[in-house]
C-alpha cells in the first residue's frame, strides 16, 4: 500500500490561513493517528498544521495509485459541492 508520508501538499482551503510561524501554505504529510490518515506539518518550519481527513487521504492514495507519486505539490481546495455550506471539505485538482 502506498503511504502519504512525505507527500508535499499546498493548502488552498477557504478555512486555511498561512502558518502563523513562517507564513507558508505548504505542508508535508506525516504519520497517521486515530481516524486521520496523516498529520500535516508546515513545510517551512515543521509546526503542526492539522490532520488529513480519511476521505481526503483516501482520495490522494487513489490518485497516487493511478497516476504515481507527484513531483509537484498537490493542491487541496474546497469542494465545489460545499462552497456554500459552513462545512469545510477538501478535494484535489
């Protein structure tokens, strides 16, 4: 099974703000914990930025299985289906 560990992701979600320590929006996927498929650490300073949801993680794993591991950061944005709601969801493009 492919792992997300070390995968570079650029966050462009509506609820996302740049890292408060270094100002970067890029994160690196790290180890999983509980219901989360990966931790998210700032690519600039290593600060904990959050957790990757199971749904988004499974989508990324499926994309990597089909197309291979990317050499450029994957961009995570809001899903078009929820842009009008208060729930923040992610999809990749």
